[in-house]
């Protein structure tokens, strides 16, 4: 897999960086979180027009059919700007539908994802599941003459309050399956709330909610979708670290102590160097995760993606903490965007499975 930017990838990266600089400013991001639950339909349409939402959607369904390498380019730029919209859940939903859904569902939903008319979110976490995909208490049963109904609860659905529909995991005849549930389905209650990183989550209560079967092989489909989301998350985190290091460097160059810029003190230079080292390590692992998505062997994919998740989460926490400390007391205030980056980078560990889970998964994949 070639990670050298092609001419088209460089143009896309440049376009996204201009978009963030002009249309997705610090003030816009704060207002978006405060007034619109971190989801702005106008911004969503802009991302669709730029090709971000249809990037990995197959070309015969209105997308561009790009691979993981281009996804790294896009997510790195979105991460630099802390773009809040649910792009990564869309990456997961696209992977699941493109590889596991029947043709009728693909024809209905993949073009809608690409054009930005529909938002899908994954609903698989439950209060007692602790990230385990197979620890599912939601039950599905056949409803005559056709269709299914679901009963159960789902927690912390990432961007769940902005979704038009959900990919919901549930037990069907003892095995894990995936179902599509519309937001306006009878019996579905959606409770939205803000999260620590200025995004939004939701809890779902399903009381005999009508649903459409996506695949009976729910565990494999869910793993694939989450692995695609993790690879995108790693690239976005690397971009966020990159921008946070730039912000911190600018601060140290202008802030003076004893009549000299803080950037002139060797001890602080060493800390900045450590931050850059961790960022480069995270970016390298984002490439490893992208390579894993193209692996024919599922265990190789799990090994590479989980390794990237662990390393990126540790690097994200380190860079975020160092940036706050190097800003001194100002780093703890709400006036600077340092805090926004710190919160987003702290959440890298707990979103899509924490370090303990992925260390287990990596070990199992190595043993296999």
C-alpha cells in the first residue's frame, strides 16, 4: 500500500485544510457543540459535496470507491480541525453495508450516505457489555409474515442523537445478528446527551421495534465496521496531535519568562520533541491500521488495527497532557482550544474499545 500522496489526494487534503481554516473555525466548532449538538446539516452537506462522505462508498452506489490509504489522508485533515460531524460512524456503516448487507439495502442506503441525506450510527454497546461485541442482551424475534422486532437497550451510541437510522446488534436464535432500525420506528426511544469531548451520544430503548435484517453474521460484520472506524479514528487522532503541537509551539514562541521566549528553554524543547515523536509514532500506526483493513486474513486485520489503537491512545493521552502543562494555567481555561484537543485526544482510548480490550484482542490474534 502506497502512502505517498497522489496528486488527487494532495488536492483533497489541501481543500479540507482550507475548509477547516475558513469554515470550521474555533468559534464555529464551539457554537456547533453548544447550539446544534455537534451536528450541523449545512456542514454535513459541504462534506458530502467535497466527497468526504462517499469516499469509501462503492462507485456503483454513487461513491468514489477509494481505499484505506485515502481515508487516512481525509481523516488526518478532519482531525486537525476537530471536525465534530459523524464522519467516522459513517465509515463504519459503509463498510458493514458494502460487505455484508443484501443488494436491496445497499441500493437504498449507500447512495444516501454518499450524498449526505442520511446519517447512520452503530448501536452495539450495552450497559453491562464492557465493549464486548458478543455480550449482547438485546433480543430479536421473527414477526410474521415478514420482518423482525427488537427488544433491549443500547448505550453511548456515538452521534446517536444525529442519526436517521441505526445498525443495531441483537441475538437472533442464539447468534449475533445486525439489524437496521429507522429513527422514527414505533417503540424506539432515543435519549440524547452531550459528551465530555463536546460531541454527543445517545441511549436507545427498544420495545418491540420493527427492524430489517442486515446480516445474520453479525459478529463478523460488526468487527469489520468497528475496525474501519478505528483506522479512521487513529488517523484523525494523529491529525489532532499534529495541530495541537503546532498550537503549543506557537504559544511557547510568544510567551516570555525571564525576558526570553519559553521556546528557548532546553527542557521545554525536549518535551516538545517527545510530543513530536509520539505524534509520528501514532501516524505510523494509522498507516499500519489502514494496511490491516486490506489484509485477506481477519486475524492479521485484528492484530494491526488493535496494535494501532493501543499505541495511538497512549500517544494521544501523552500529547494532550503535555500540551496542557506547557500552556500552564491558561491550558486549564475554556478560553483556549487546547482544552478541546485535550478532551478529544483523551477520548481516543475509551471510544471503540479501550486499551485493555485491544491488548487482549492483539494477543489472541498473535496466538492465532
